[in-house]
C-alpha cells in the first residue's frame, strides 16, 4: 500500500508540475506575466495519520517569481517613457507645421515683402498694387491657418485629458477590486491575479506617472506623480476634468475623493497626461504666443509705415493690416464683474508672456503666469492713465469697478494671429508715396542739394502744409520766416513732421520748398521704406528684426521637438534595460521550460511505473493467498 500511495502522490505532483510548466510556456508572450515555479516537499507520515516512513512527494507551493525592486524600477521608467513619448509626438507635429514649406509662414512672408519691393519699382502700377493685396491676403491666411492648427492641437489635448480620465478611472476601479478580492491575504492570492494587478498598475502609471506602495495586508496603493491617491486599499478615487478658471475652453485634470474635488498640479503629473499638459505649457502655448507676437509686430510696424505714406487719391495712408485686441479673461472666482480692455501700445516691448493681474483693493500687481515672477506695472487703469505692462495698455472698467482679490489673465499675443486681416481692399489706397516732396528753386545760385526727405511724424497736423526754407547766407536759414537757424553742410533740417538733408553750400537768397505730394503721384518713397521693414529691428526693445523673430520661432519649435525626441530615445533605453532586468527574473525562458518539461515528463513516467510495479506486487500477493 505504501508503494502504491507513494507512486500515486508522485504522479499527481508531477502532473501538476507539468501543468505549471505548460502554463509558463503558454504565457511566454503575455505582457506582465511572471513565471511560476513548483516547490516540492517530502510527504511526512502526519500527512496520512500513520507511521510509515518515506511516503513520497507533495506540492509544497507554486511560487510566483517576481522581484519587487525590478518591478518598481520598470514602473518608474514606464511612466516617464509614456510622458516623453507623448511630448515628443505632439512636439514633432508642431515642428512639422513651422518647418514644412507647404505650411510654414516663411515662403508667403518673403512673397509679401517681394511684392512690396516690386511696388517700389512701379509705385503707380495697378498690377503691382493688386499683387501686393493678394500677397497680403495670402500671408494673413497662412497666419490664421497656423494659429488654427495650434488651436486644434489644444482641442486634442482636451480630448486626450477626457479620454485619459476615463481610462484612469477604469484601471483604478479594477485595481481596487483586485485589492478587495485579495482581502489582506496576498499569500492565498493566485499568481495570475497578482500579475493582473501589476499589469493594471503599470498601465495606470503610464497615464499619470507615480508610484505603487504595497501594504502589509497585501493590498497595493497607487499615487500620482504629484502624490495624489488614485487607489487606496479597495477604494478608488475618481479623476475628472474641470474648466481652467481663466479659460473655460481649456480643461484641467482634477481628482474627486470623499466629496471634494482637487485640481491636480499640472506640472507634477507624469505619464501620458503629464506629457499632454507639458506639451501644452512648454511647446504649444509658447509657439502660439510667439506666432501672435510676430503677427502683431509685423502688422503694427507695417501699419505705422503705411500711415506715413500717401495713396493715389492724395490721402494719407491708414492701417494696411487689421488686428484684434489682446485677450483679458477674468478668474471664475472674481466677485465684481469688472473687465479690462487691452490695446498694444509698444510692439517692441511685447514678450508674449501671459500675465496674471491682481487687484488688492487699491493697487494692481502683475506676475508671469508660468513662473510667478513679478512684472512691473505702471498707471492707474483709467482711460487717461491706463495700466501699462509689457507693451500693453489696459483700461479698467468703472461700472462695475473691480473688487479686492479680483484676478485677470492677460494674453498679449496668444491667438493674435487668428485675428490678423488686411484692412485695405482698394489697390489705390496703398500708400506708396512719400506725402511731401521737396525741390530747390530754379533761381538758386548756391550748390545746396536737397536729399533724404522723409516723414518723421505722420500725425503732425502741419505735415502737408507748404513750407519754404530760405537761406540768409551760407550759414543761416529760416523756415517760413521763423529763425534764423544755424546751418552746416550735410545737416538735417526738420519741420512740420518731416526732415531732410541739405548738402553743399547754399547761397544767400536760395530757397527750398517742401509741400504736399500730388494725387496719382508715381512717387515710391514710402514703398521703398515698407519693402525693408522685414529687416527692421522692432522686437525685443529694438534688438531683433522681424525676419530674425520668424527664424527664431522655427528654431525654437524645432529645438523643443528635438530635445523631446532625444529625451524619449534615452528613456527608451532606460526602460528597455528595466524591462530586461525584470524579465531576467520573472520572464519565461523557453529553453529552461523545455528542460523542466523533459525532466518532469521522465519523473511522471517513472511514477507511473511505480504504480504499475505496486499493482503487480499486489496481484502477486493475491495470487499467493487465493
């Protein structure tokens, strides 16, 4: 009986061991699977209640082979990889918009200024004027298209947050359910169930980043990268999306637990959600703000130059481009209902940085929205004394007036490109001519020559009035009888908003006249100035040209995309190493399993032979006593 029992026990044990090996082989490609190993032990007499010695083998345990340190390392690297891959993928899309010749601004930008240059060669030409309007409209359309694409990416971020929140809640709920199933007894839980929980945690951390902390009772708590709890024991928090307090069209992530909703720190999140939010903050917003800054600076500079010229009707030029006002949004918690109206006062001082303006009941302060660094604010906010900050003027409403604690988000240039337009529709309204012309009297006897006549102040009310420069002698002159003024050859003479240079040596009695340019003039003086505005240093306090800023935008976006790609590639190597370290412990090795199967198969056959031998012995005994 002892031999039969020993053989039967061995047969059952080896059968179960073979089933475990088969289970390992079947799951060789199952993500997150940890190989299992059978632990054998000698069966003691107490297992049967009688005193025979040498009663065979039993299965002591089926052990799940896992290294918690390797699993934690893989968890960390997986969350960071998901963040960087998300950041890199979206950044590359923005880079493609600004670098591809089919979608970027550069080509149409060059075409527009080339058409201005062509107009300067034939200022009265109808074809050249039509072409300038066409190129202007094409440039405006491209600015709008680019800004629209960036806004679409912002909407994609919103949709990604909504979808991510749903998936986070699903994963959290399933992890909490498994925790409840384990119920504080991890040793009794099946290895496959523990693998399932680890895989779910890995997927969850891939969305939010963070950590998993094992409890003594066998349950696992999961926290976001910012330390907010997603799963605690058998309870799962609910992640949702809430509107940005300044910009309701933009979503943020929040967590609901125990009846309260807490907005998650957008800068602390990891995983895919962290990648989405980092892309929006570090790539999308700066690109949109800089695109708008270039659009505003180009339009303001060109408008200022265009206003200093004269059109074919003999009228002073107006705005060539139209622009929308900078955005100012109140915080949702504001109590007064007050509003701020913003206008661009100095394009050279624009930085594109979003600012938060706060009213403490008596004074206004400003800080950068991204860093919180204080920014200087001037003025009181009235129409006569507007608030001034970063090249923007703001008038504060008086009905209703602001209340202490009110906050506003100022976006000086974000979205400005979508509001860019061409204000001129009639080609004859293009102000290509210098509005005043100068000439020397034919009776002059000196060698004085007039040159470099230009408009310094197009708003001067006397600009178009006739003026006479008369020389008393070679060293003195009057303007319309006013003076005399000292003169040296090459000196600049100015009056009524214009200036000119007079070379040579005028003689006593010589006169030079400056007057209004006639209608339908072919003068190209203003067009020549407009053609060179793309190289004018009008940004960053007069240190950066429009061309330089446009190239800088492309470089900025490309650099951000490359940096994100480099970081993602490096993190992929780190993650692969972590995966290899985990697999070296927990992964299924087919060669090892094949050897185990062969060994166990032989043992199984031997156990079957023991049973056969025991049966023969038993039959022999029966035959002997029959």
